[in-house]
């Protein structure tokens, strides 16, 4: 079969004739099934519309359930009703045309100018909505028809489907236009005028926008389901269609019986309501139609719209087999390339074994097994799937022959794909090797949290089992965790030490600490090292060197305080790392060396020794770090933020001083003595100066607190090594929380129109306290007013994240849609997949794979020079 | 006063590809002319170098990472 190229898709509006033409029958009765349970003729389950019950045959085509895809029927509406989806267009047409002659309320030349503009934009593939709005705006203002001279009345459109004509705007006299009136007016509009409203007369006549006959979708579109109780439960669409037919019949009966006008009008309104909610049950302005249980019905628009709608739910997104999902938890004892899978899941998921003469004996043994990595199914060469149970396994093992497939339970060493949503980059799905473990969570090494952006506060992850040898090979080669240690996002490592890994190595390597043989062995217990030099004492640096591959590198550590002239090797802060030939000679190992985003050592090993060596290093490094921190112990408690009385005194004074200066600033402002800063008003100047003053006060308070906390304080260790937290966090805990802000300004709004934030202050108080400065620390505790300001500032952060995630999510969807068919070919060009159109002649203009780049640059020139000059020992 | 767009620092070098070069390029890439990126004939730079619809323009841009990057565009109406 040749693929056919679709050049265009054209949408048209169904005409009443077309609806009748495609209908196999007119439906007249609201009954669905008779007492014997057979579909009623002329009812909504009429067998001419197709069949869903097995055994019955379609009366139109003779097909059985499954063979016949169904046929449309129709309902002849007793009175015309407005189609909600077209109400807005109808409003434009009524406003834009003469109530007498039906012509557009524009002179022909004007009309033709607009038509030409619309044609022009159409040919450019651009939106002409603005032109239509302009036509609407112009025609709305016309009082007299330029063609027949008739006076025009204003048309009022009341959502969702009502139209009125304003007879006298003074006394608000209005007359309702029935759908019948509307339809008659639309009938009068000539084809030539339609173009100016953006309608193609070949595709639509405006009167078709008012329904006189309603197509009824086949039963296959709205199948009834049989409940466990044996009762039939109809589809929501059927319920709605029953309502429409019932009211329609009642309308006809009443009209024939000569019922009063009022009753007919009420029924007409009701018919309109039912047809409207049949098309869209989430129209604003009318209550949604509900099921007996109170649940709103899912009608036509609801089937298509939204996340679970036909487009996003059924066409773009589908469910998959051979997958599992559960909560994740950490396990530092497994490798970064492994994933812990609960037994329960491992017993459910299967991997196919394709039986060949070579593995048939193994396959037989698997079938005969009685416990865990059992076989659940065999698939015969003819494709028939047989469940293996105790009673048939001997027989199946006997019959087994090459060409069959044995489906074996998941077990240690199988390759699986592991994923955490939102899958924003390629590292969101990586291949791990299975480790079947007890309990009910997926286990992963905390070092792979950064690429997944996972934590263990209840996050869930998905797991998929590749089902072909090709897929398994691809997963192992291309998707394995170690292949993603370097990120294409910034050309550096994204997998590495976090939290305790950093702290542990910091404690181990800082300074010239010595450890006894026993301690050293305990640190290295779970680490994969084969040779340890025999000694009585080991320095931390020596122990770390044991896991280090033979690299040579020099860099400034995270603990570096950025001295004006770096003393390099002689840094008295031990902040200059020197590694020579795999020996750590100088410096502290911290976030800069092994961290998940900075990790210079990880980067270096990856470039020099490749993925497997780096994987081993990360496994060893994390285990060593955990060994160290477990043995030495590392805790943080409330008294870690205790500061001596004199420090508190100093902080108190600093802040009091700053508050005094703020008062002085305010005084100067009130007296008109404040000098404005360039380009700022006096008010802005005052605010900036106050913010500056208070910001400085907090920094000073933080410095004071920092001096007294010292380098052996756990929180300080975490902050300086980059493991977790910052000095600012510490300042806020121990010294002073500082200014709270909303939108970058001090808190200004609040408490009605009285120019004060809360009623505890005098109006127009601009002081530090009154505008959200929190002088307390988290340790000392906030006053109620401070607490309120803190909550106000904190809320902004929450709102920001909520807004940002939804926006970036949508941005991502759009970008993926735009780029999904692009591929980098073997010749380096980027091409669109189906048309072969070239997008770039060399990927990224330079052909550089950002993952293999050096932090975004194509080459690391410095390094090449060093290697050429032999400064780096190979 | 007549100014040359090519003299501006932000306008990369544009030149018309010779018939033989066109053939060579298309053969190298294994594509038809239509599969190349496009540039409008009314584009000021296209007018300046006098390229006509059907011609292929070679654009040589400066690049931070690769020094020069070469791009081709088919001139269209
Ligand atoms: Mg979480
Ligand atoms: Zn049929
Ligand atoms: Zn008229
Ligand atoms: Zn230094």
C-alpha cells in the first residue's frame, strides 16, 4: 500500500438534508428496550443503528456485533433550536445583517474590501479573526440598512443561546427572538455577503446553524453496559437523547392538542436546554444536566475535551502493559545502575525467553520451577498463550520446542526502564538492572535522585520491562544509568554525591585527620577495594585515594573562601584540591569535587576512563561516604543554633542601630531633607535606602552568629561543604530572619484603606516593624505580627511555584509537539522525518554533542595543551 | 545614498551557488531542492545579491563554537 499525502482537510457544517440522507431511520420513541429486553423499533437502541449485543444482527447491513461499525439515525425536531457551538457566530450574523432584507450592513465596496483582506490572510495561513471583529464592530453601529433603508435594532445575545431585539433602549423594552425567527433571518442572508463574516457559502448556509434535525450517533458510539446485577446501564449520550426525544414528542402532542402558547414556549425552552446540554454539558449560564446519582453527564463536548478527552486521553496517550508503579525509597547499598523491585511486582512482570536449540534445556527448567523466577506463560509457535500451573507444567516442558516463547518472571539482572514524571529530559527515563527485594517500594541509590529530580516524600515512579532482545540491547547500550552521568544540559555530571555523601567525604578528607586501622577498615567495609596498604594509621586523604582512579587534577574546592590572591597549594583553609596520579595530596573533598552538578572529579574520571569506571567510582564514593558518616556520627539539633549571650547582645545592638537609622531616614523624608537617588522618586529612594539598611543589618547579624557557631557546627559543615543549606539559612535560624517582601517590595498593603499593614500600627507608619521586618530568628521565635508578615512573604513563593510549574509544563508540551519529528542523521544534518526537509546542515551549527562538550564548550583547550605539554601524567 | 547590506556586521555573507555547486550539494545531501530551507525572493539580501527563485543561496555565518557555519537556502517566490 502506498501512503497517501493529505493536502488539506476541510470542515463543513451538516445541512438538514445531509443529516437525513445519512440517517438510516427517524427515531420517534423515547423507549429503548421492550419488556423482553429487545430493542424497540424507532427507539434509541433500534437495531438499524447497529448492534452491541452479541447474537443480534444489524438490520441495515446484516453485520454482527463487532462487524458492523454502526449507522446514524436522526430526530426531526418539532421546533428549531440554536446550536450552542454556533451561538456566537449567529450573534454576529444577526447584528451584521439587515432585519428586513438580510443584506450585510455595509456598502458593497466596503464589504468587498473586507472579503479581499480575509482572502489575503487566508492565503498566508494567518488568522483573520481580527478582520471579523472589525466587521462586527462596524456593522453593530449601523442604524439604517444601506441597501433597503430599513431601521435597525440592537441585537442582544444572552449566553448561552438566547437572542433579543431592543425595541426601545430608554425603557429597556426587549423582544425575544425565537430560534424560528432567528432561522428565518439567517435564511435571507445572500451567499455573497457570507464571505465578509468568514463563512464559506460552499461549506455552510447560516440557517443550518439553527438545528431542525438532529443526527443520532450509532449505538456503537454509546454502548450500554450490563452491571453485575444484570441490570442494563445506558450511556450518558443515550440518556440525553432519551430526554430530547421525550420533550420533542411532548411538544408535538401539545401543539396538536392546541395547548396554550405559554406551555408550548416552556417546552420549547426545555427542548433547547436538552439539545444544548447534549452538545456541551459545561456551558456557563445553565445548570449541567445530571444523572440520577447527581453526577453531571458526560456529553459530546466532554468526550473530547480535557486531559482524559479523546485527544489527550485516547489518541496522544495510551496505557501500556509490562509496567509497574509504586512509591520510591532510598537504598544506598545498591549500585546506581540498579533498581530495587518488590517481590510482588517481580512476580507479576515477565520477560520473554525465545526458545532456541541452545537454551531449550534452561527454558524447560524454568517451566518446571516451583518458586520465584518461575515461568508464568508459554506462547506456542502458533501464537496461543497458555498459563503455566502446577498441573500442566510437566506436560508443557515436555512439549516445549524451539520457536516457542516462555514468559519468565522478572529476576535479578534483568534490564528495565525506570521513569519519573514529569519526564522533562532524557535522564528522566534510564535503564537499571533489577534487584528483587522484600517490601513494597522501588529502591534506588540516592545518587540518582538528581537526574530524576526525585525525593522520598512520597514520590512514585514507573518501571517498564523491554520485551524484545533488540529493546533490551538498546536499553543496555543507550539508556543505562552510567551513560547519563554527564548531562547534555550543561556538559557536566548530573549524577553524583548529595547530602550525606558530601558531608561524609568532607569529614573524611578535611585537614590531616588520622584514623586507626580499625576505623579505616570499617569505612571501607562495603566499598569494592581489593588492596589496602598495611599501616597503623591512615589519613583521610589516603583512604579517599584508595577509591580514586589514576587521575591528576587541581581545582578550588567549595569551601574556598575566594581569597584575593589564591595561595593554591599552600591554602591554609585546605581548600585547594590537588590530585596527582590518583592520590589526593591536598584539599578537601566536597560538593565541588563529587557533587551531583559540580563534581569536577566525576567529570574528569568520565572523560578519562569512561562510563563504567565512573559508575564504579560513584558507587564506591557514596558507600565510603556513608561508611564514614555512619561511624563518625553526624547530627543537628536545636541547640546547634544556640549563640552565646554576648553574641545575642551584639546582634541586638546591630539591629537596634539599623532600626534607628531607618527612623532617621523616615524623619528626613518627612521633613523633605531626603536627597533622591538618580532616576528615583523620593518615595522610591526612601524604600531602597531602608531595604539596604535592613539588609545590611541582617548580614551583619549573620556574620556575628557565624563567628560564634564555628567550623565544627554541623549546620555550618553542611553549608560550607555544599551538602545542604546555606549560610543565609543559618543566619535566619540563629540571628535574624530579616525583611519579608511581596513582589520585591516591603509589605505595604493591608487593613482596608487606612495606609497601614495591620491595625497594630498607626496609619502611614513606614518603620521597619510596621512594614514586615522580622528581627527575631527562627530559634528565638517570631512575634504574632512578625509571624503574619512571614506568612505573607512565604505565600508568594508558593504561588510562584504553582504558576511556574503549570506554565513550563504547557511550554514543554508545545515544544515537544514542534520538535518530535526531527532527527540528527548520520551525516550530522538535522532533518524532518517524513518529508526529509533539512532543518540544520550541521547539528547546532557546530555538530557538537552537548553531552560530550566541556561545560557547553566544544573543546577544553586548556586541557589539551596540558596533555600535549605532558603536564598531566597519563 | 546606496548602502550595502553585506557591509553590516550583523548580516552574514550571502552568495549564489553556481550550477555545478548546486548539483554537488544536492548530491552530497541526497535531497531535492524543495527539501532545503527557503528564503523569500523579496528578502532584501536576496535582492541585493540578485538571486532569483530557484537559485540556492549559501550563507556563511560566524559561530562562537565553530568559527564558521554554513547554511543553504532555496530562493522562493
Ligand atoms: Mg517529592
Ligand atoms: Zn450495520
Ligand atoms: Zn435592508
Ligand atoms: Zn583559597
